[in-house]
């Protein structure tokens, strides 16, 4: 049944990604209304309230959960807070949009799924690439069967901004394989429908000497090889910071052809002359490259709640990506291949 009133949402976390979701809700989604903001930082909260025109501001997520005017929450906090906040919101009867990565561990992911299921509320994970025109087209081509079965996937995810200091601690973030490359892991699962059987990974801190002394296991570059349960071979490489720009590309080799998704160059445009060589404009930010995808995923969440339809990115999707993340980090810790689904974050 289609609801006639807008979905009333509260934003928990008003950083860069939070403001993208907040601005879309306020300015671009007719069936949604932003009725509350929450952030532990008074400065962030004040700036967001001014930018988004929202009066109801809270320093604690508990206040949001207790607000009867809130139908759903958009959680965009550091990863180590996801489970606590999502479970509390679900228990309060709020539908949950949860930014990736879903949680730190498979156990936390399962707890979030269970809390939402028990409360009868919707749960959607923020894998916006599924809503991007190019990625969606690639999915349709693969599903058509015209290229035959997938054999090898190479997925690149590199972010231009340096990871926040809280991300240096892998017990709070799971590192860039989670914070940057969860999107790559989800895309691989989405494209193939297969889960990861085992992984082997190598990583190093090349660019962040300030993190080395206190967090010697922090890495800013990572390459992971994955074997899927349908025997597809996948490679994920991640870098953060990548100072040349934002880079999200996938190459998918199939039996009958090859498929390319994304480009490091703005608008996918490049040109070459004999006199001056290769030219192009780099993509400056994920906020611009996936601008429409962020809008589409939030529109989809709003519609799922108001029309009582299943969400298009489920808790299971988020949990499967977390399984791969923790297995990759275990491979980095041990230097050995690791079966997926058996490893957890090590303290």
C-alpha cells in the first residue's frame, strides 16, 4: 500500500557522507522529510542544522530513538558505532538506512539483521554503486547471459582524502578494505551472485608515516585475491589516500567478451595527440561521481518503507561484505589464505 504522507527521517552523523544524504532528503526527495539531526560534535551539528534548515538537533542518538516524530534513521557514523545505534533504532521501531560498511564483525552484522527483523522494520545498506547507471547497466549485461559466465573480475577502489585518524585503528574501522573497498566487495557479489570462498591479501602503509608508531598494522594500500564459490577469481585493489583523485573501476572478463565499468577520468573522457600525449580530467570526489546514485539509493529506501516493499540492498548483502573484509584482514595478519566466513576481527 502506497503511503500518502512523507517519510520522516533523522540523520545520525553529519559528516561528509551524512550531509549528502541530508541534502538529498531536504532538496531532492518529495516523499521524505528530514525532521532531526544527531552528532556528538556541536560544531558539526550546528553547521548541518544551518545548511539543512533542521531545528531538531540532538547530541545523543538515544534522543532520536525516543522521538515519536521520527519514522526512520539514516546512520552515517564511524563503523564501530553502527551496531549499537542500529539495534537501538530498530528496538525503538525506526526503519534503518545504514551506511557501509555494515559493522565490524559478522556477529555484529547478524545482530543488526536480527534486531530489524524482530522489530519488523526495514533495513537497507548504503551500497550506492548498485544504483549507479553504469554499474546497473553492467549488471543487466551480465544477467542477460550474452557474455557467458564471469571468469575474472578486477575491481579498483581508491579514495583521494586521507583516512580519518579513527580509521587508523583497525579494531574500530577494519581498515581501508572496509571503509573504501566494501563497495568493490559488494559489487563482486552483486555481479556474480556468488559469495567468497577464500581470500589472500597483501597490504602496506606507504603514505601515512604518522600512523605507523601507534598503529603498526594500519595500511593505506591493499591488494586482495578472492576465489568465489562458483570458482570466479576476483582481485580488489584499494588505496587511500590516492592523491590524483577518486578512482572506481571494474573490469569483468567473461567467456565471450569483456566488460568495463567506470573510469578514473571525469565523464570517462580522454584524448591523445602526437604533440602533447594523453589528456583527461580526473574525478575529484566520490560525491560527484556517484551523486545520482546517492539520490537513487535514498529514494529506493524511502519507497521501500512507504510502500512496504523489500529493500534492494539487504542486511545479508552487508553481512556478506563484512565476511570478506574480516577474512582479508585475517589473511593480512597471518600471511596465509583464509576461508571466508570463519575469521573475525582480532584485537
